[in-house]
C-alpha cells in the first residue's frame, strides 16, 4: 500500500480518516486493529465491497473467495479495500418470498454506504433480488459504483440431457403429478440440476438481472455469462477491483452511467435475451431511485420491435454456459447497436459501442443474429383494460402462440391457499379453455408479490395432455417459468383493484397483440361487486411487514416503498462523537 494517491480533490473518506483531531484518531485507530499501516489512510480511495455472501443464499455461496479477487485488483490500483456485508436474499429459501425483503436489503445497502468512510463501491450480486436490492441502495447514494455478478452455475445434466434451474423443476413437478416421472427420479434430479456454485443458469431472473446491469453499463463487459466456476470470473473480479479505483479518481458516479438512455438500452436488451418479467419491476425501481422516470409504457414501446435472439431456457433450449461459449452478452449488444443508444457511457469510461466492438458470435444457434431471430416477439407486452387499468404484463416469447388471443371462462382462486386446496379437486369446473385467475398475491396481498403467477395446471387436465392455459394474477412469476401467464395486474386485488371483482364463470378476453385484457362484466355489476368487497385480512401483523404493506407501491411503480424513491446523496453532516 505505498502507491501515491492520484486524486487531487479530497476524497469523501478523508472526512473520517484525514486530520489530526480526536475524531480522526478514533476512525483510524479502530481500523488499525485489523493491521492497517498509516499510509492506508493517506487519501487513497477507500473502496467498499458490498458482499451478499451467505450460506443461506446458495447462489452467492462463493462470494467470500470472489471478494478476495476484487481486493487484489483494488490493491493493485492503489485503493484501500474494505469488505462489508449486506442482507442476503436467497430466492430458494426465503419465505414468504425474497421479494418482500428486496426493499429492506436496499435500505441496508444505502445506509451502510452513506454512513461509512467509502469513496466507491463494488456490489457483489448474484441470486435474483440481490442485484436490484444493491443497485437500488447504491443509486440512492450515488457514489462511483460498479457491479460484479457472481456468475451462473454450470449446465445441469440429468441422465445425459441438459436440465435448467427452475425451468425443469416446473416440468418435473408436472410430470410427477401426471404420473410420468417417479419420486425417486425426481429426487435424483435435484443434485443433477445444481452441480456447481453460482446462480440459476437458465435465463431466469438472476441471469436476466446480470444481463440488465451489463446493458445498463454498470459492469465490465462480459459480466453476465461467465460461469461462476470459470477462472475468468475471478479475473473479472480482479479487473472490477482495478477499475473502481480509477472510477473514484475520475469521479464517475452512478448517475453519470444510469441515465434514461441506459435504462432504454436495458429494456431493449431484455427483449433480445427473452429476459425475465421480473426485470420490469426491478428496473423501474432502480430508475426511480436515481431520478429517471420510467414507466410500463416505456417497456411496451421499446420492446415492441425487439425480437428474441437468445435460444435459452425457459424460452428456448440452451443454458448460460452455452451463452458464454457463444460469445455472451456483448454479441447481442453489438447486434442491437443500431437500435440502442450506442453512445451511452459505461463504467469503463467508454461507450457501450466501444465496449462491444470486438464481440464475435461463435454459435448462431445459441445467439441468433438480428436478421434471423430465434423468436419474432421478444419484449414484454403491457396489457391494459378494465381488468388492469394500471397495466399487466406478459412475456410473449414464453407463451403459447394460439393462446395469445383468447376468450375464456374464469375459474377464480381467492388466494394461494384456495388455489392449492381446489386445483386438483376432480369436481372443479374447469377445462383447457378456462382462464385461471389468482387473487390477493400482489405486493400488499401476499405480501411481497410472490412468484406464484405461473400456477400449475389442474391434475385432471395435465393427465389429458394439456400443457398450457391462460393464467392471470397480481403475482409475479419466476424468470425460469413459462406459459401464457398474465402477471403484475395493477392495481392489485388486495387494494380493491378490478381483479378482486372477478367471479367464477365471468368471461375474460386476452388479446396480446391488441395489448388488451378485458373482463366482460358490465360496469353496473362491477360497481355492485365493489360495494360488497372487503379488504382481505393481513397474513402477518407488526414488524417490517406491516410497514411494508403500508408503504409498498404497485407493480407499475416498481414495488418500492414510497419513502425510498429518489436519490438522497452521500453527504452526512454530523460526526458520531
Ligand atoms: Fe438464486 Fe435462482 S435461486 S438465482
């Protein structure tokens, strides 16, 4: 640690570590109990490494080692690395849903960054919610910030065939219910699916968000697809560590990168990768933290002309490892440059176009070229109508084409327990043309807007060979799931949205091309039902969850807490002693 500081202006950390008074003594002395020399406090950039490592977040279980590679890069570039933990959100374990805690983790991150002597931040992210949570928190502070994803797991492999995280769970589960897979085989598949460190290797929410941060320009190029266990992931960590030090010298703050153009680029890339529907709420929430006003209309407008180029599960057949070997996200970004804001600034200090100039496609069956796309319709479609006045979304690339224009009779489940109790009842009046409606699973209703929108189909229909039906809810869906699933209906049922008024037997019309979702019930009848509607009782009372329910915004506003929207900057006017 003997490199001479390069920055002339006083760094933020010097408000703690500079000077000769009692406060500076306190700040330095206690840090020195970790063995730091005097020159660690001489004005060099102090870089926080915000680590979401946890053994309960298996997707981020390798982050302690990854952080060491980041530190190596920071030290090489003359910075002072300080690693700190953030609340970790493991999608596979957290109940009632990890999404309930995304905003809580973002508060932890925001306050930890602002309150500490940090000049720049590296965000170590992986499992679904860790990426938006950390970026939301960092955006509300606006220091120089760079993101490093932990990388996907290696491809799953079951009995000689590739299997994908999540996607094949839904499939196997339906096969067990239909009687075509044994429980022994089901259990055997568990270890075959998750066979290395890393996050889900389908184009689920984790891979989508890794691609989103790369297309927002807040990672080094190539971040999204490098497998977690590949040595080049460690190298990416080291280079990320080097780069953040220079970003502090350049005062390259997050707000210079996270512009409206950057978000528009990310939306278009989401279309091209067949990305998760969860990206919609996450990107809106991040944008509103940094002061970019983004809406559902942006998603529909920008995604319309973007075909899906990437042949990855759940929309296609390959997995993230294949995507990396084919050239990774830079190939897609390069192909889309004519549509993107190619001059958008990134954390490299160069534009997006410069970053991807050398990208090459090594497998056009994995990454289809723009002139011969994998699927014509890649974006997220936003549906409006009397059933979703503030919008609902569907991912056309994961839907069954013939169901995208459909009229059917509603079969209504009042909540997730009602669904579970009723769906396999042989007496349930339902057929393949029915529309399954799930209520009270939105942000306030569940609470936390769980990933239950892709309801499994009734056993009796599965046994007849039915593989997809129209499903509508105010819930979300796992990014690894598929089907003709209408999600994020706003306003949600638990706050009296029209979804709460649907009854068994009502006719519903879905028209994805016309962007319409219509409940064929007269306004008078709906008014009568509205007068009878009673707010459902809260599942949990007190604590964080009651604050969440009181303040959470609807899906079209990103499901953030109302008082967290916006950037509050990095200034802390008062000392602690
Ligand atoms: Fe962590 Fe899928 S469970 S990314």
